[in-house]
């Protein structure tokens, strides 16, 4: 039975449903269980779009009270004996997908406040007015086992013993937690409530994440630990809450000046704890694609930018080394590839050649100019797909509102790109067309590779420049790659060759194989004729920093960019014979 058939079967019973992620029971749609519906048209649209999504039932809208008993039962016989012994009526009952405990979910007609229950040694949760349950036929994200109907009977009215058990279990009316917390006890709710308390006390996302990891690893607190990505999601969500202002204090006498201002300005700055516990620089692809940053890939048109990007996608999805050299250290949950300047046919052909077709609709989601409408980076529904993703914008200029030469418009574009990271993307890759007049130049720099306002290159964590070594024979030519912005990690220039299947392979070992960009016909480099004078001045002052060298050159009326100086200084210092 398909998940669409499961969803429509629930609707036939009058139950409101919505799609859930298979990986973690998290709702897919923007408003979660509040989007639940009995509209067959809407349900068909959802499960046509997400055919493998689990089916969530909104208990409140469906008029259900589900007794989710997940501790204290050994098997079906024990469940039946317990049910009959306590006067619980025979009703529609589902065996949960858990296998470490014998969990059952008994459906009743009625509405109660959600909470925990304890009846005759069996405990669990009451899921009703604000509750959500997984439909029979769903797949448990942890065990990969199916939920199935244990008792196929009409739904009975909610018995009084359930309400009584809830009141006895939580006389205060507040949610009470019994440690250790098990799967089914509301692990997300427990961790989120604790995370919000930390946020209320002023903790940052870094501190919250560290504390959640500590609780998650303590079996006295969490009997069934959550995956790391769930902890990150909970910490990120809790950290978005505003920290309440401090309670007013009554001060006897004249306050010290420092006490008056200390809470006014320090909140805008990172603390020592945040600094000490800040995560180290990490990569999705070691020494090539950095986490929590924006990576540029720049070149003139027809210089294989998109092929390089697709090789990155292949590596991230399969875990195979990029260019058969750079190690994939973390595979993202999904790839979002937005390419509004290529039609469906040519792009799909490349996906087939590089053998990515099987990932489409599962972990690879792409959009070409053939798709209907226009997708803005500010589109609210896009936010649901961002957590755990890597986003490719091919090319970046198609998503910039305004003029690429206007620094104000570029800053707005940068904000929209950073919002993708703030909303959960692991990394963003921008493909960028270099100016046409750069195609014939020998020297690649950040300034001439990233056309438009200088702000375009400023917000990148890393920028790879690429070009064909022999543009006259593009199908056989190797591609030259160089890191134009070595901010957080060092890298060497290298070459890759491309096979008929679009897979690229590195030439030699970058650590030992010295590679230079081939000179182009019609070279416009050294236009002022002062390259030799500049190199002599750098050689004579080789220990000076790049800014100092640039200042020294300027005094001699020689204008050179920082990237040009950095590369010449490195070659003169470390490979003097190569000059």
C-alpha cells in the first residue's frame, strides 16, 4: 500500500492528515500538524510531491484521543490482559514501529488535554487536543519497522480511566518528565523545553547545543539518544527566541556607573564561554567546501563551472572523493540546486551522464528555467527544505535583485544568502560569471573573477577560480583551479580532467605537483609594463606582509591587487627557481 493510499484511508475515517519526514517524524509543510486536512485534492498533491512521506494524524482536528502505551507491556497477550483487566474497551489499535518495547496506540473518540498517564504499571502519553500520531503503515525512523493495525475495530468513546490516570500523574497540571526519557515520551518536547529554559537564561546557540549533547549522552537522562542533527535543529530553534530583559532590581543607595550599563551593551557581543566552546572550522569536502559559509566558483562562460559544481554534488551525495582526491567528511541531508538559466533537457542530460538520476526527488532537488513561476530566496516554503542542505545557485546573478554594480543591492543579496545559512543550510555555493574581458587574461584574482561591486567577493568564505587550460580544444582540455580567497585554509593550484561521463579527476598531487594557468592568446596582463619592477620590489622585501607590500608598490606608483601580490610573493618565496 502506498503512503498516498494510507493517507486517503485515514481521510475515509474522517481523520485529518499531513506529511511527515521519514527521517525524524518532523512535519514537512510550513505549519506542521496545523496544515492537516481531509481534502483529497490537497492530500494527493502532497503525496505526489513527497511519495515516501509518512502520514501524520492531527488528533485534535480528528476528534481522537490516542493512548500511546510504550512501557510496561511484554507482548500482545500482555496488552489484551492489561486492557481487559482495567476495563478499557476494545477499539481501533495500532502496534507502533518501536521494537525495544511493546508499544501500542489505542484510538478513542473524544478530546482530552495532552499529558502522560500511568495505568496499572503501564505508562505512556495521551495524545489528543494537541497531539500527533503516526498512521498504520508508516515506517519508524529509528527501527525502520512498520506501524500496523493490531485491532481493527470501531473507535470506542474515551473511557473515564484515561482522564483519571492523567490527573493522578500530573496533579499540578504542568508537563512532568520521568527520567530517563524514552522514545515515545516526547524526547523532542523534553529537549526543546530544556533548551528554551537555557535560552531564557541568556545562553547562546553554541552553549545550548553543548548542553543538549551532554544530556543526550547521559543514559540517566536520555534512555534513547537523539541524532546529532536533531540536537542542532532544537538548539537552533530555541536560540531564535528573544532573551527576556532582566528583572528590575531594587538598589539601596547610589548605583555604580558600571552596573547601570553592563547589560546595555555586552549583550551584542560574544562571551568568553562562547569563544571557548565555539566549534572548529569544519568541512563538507575537506579543504574544498567549508561548512557554515558561502563558497564562490567563478569563471567566464563556457569554462566548466557547472560541471565542477555537479562533481561537487556527486561527491556530496555518494560520499566518493571529489575529483578522486578531496575527501567528503560530511554528507548533507539534501542538495538544492537552483539553475534558472538552463532548461530541463540539457540539465537532466548531465544528471544522467554523471549518474545522479536515482537521487532526484530523494536527496537531490533541482529547478531549471523550465519550472513554472519564479523561486525567490525569500520564499517561505523554501525554508522547510533548508535544514541540513547544501544550496547551489547557478548562477548567483539570477537571484540578485537590482544592479550587481551597486554595493547596496549586493549587500541585500548577501543578506538573503546568509539567511539560507541562518535557516539551517550547511553551506551555500554561488556560481558566478567573470567579466567577458577577463577571459583572455593570464592572471586570475578575486577582483577580476567576481564581477560587479567589490562587495560580491567580500562575503565569501572561499572562492575557487577556474578556466580551461586550452580553450581551443575544450573537450580535451584540463581545467585549472585556484583558490582566490584563502581565508580559513590553505590550498594549492591544481588541474582536473573531464571524462565523457562528466566525472572529473585531479592531475597529480597538489602538494607536490606545481601547476600554473596556461597563458592565453591576446594576453592583456602587464598592461603597464611594470610586472618586472613589481616582482623585484617584492623579492627585495619578501618578508613583508601583503598590505605592506601593496603600500610599498603604491609609493612607487605601481598598482597591483592584493591577490596578485599574494600569489607573486608566494612563488618568489617558495618556488624562486620556477620564475
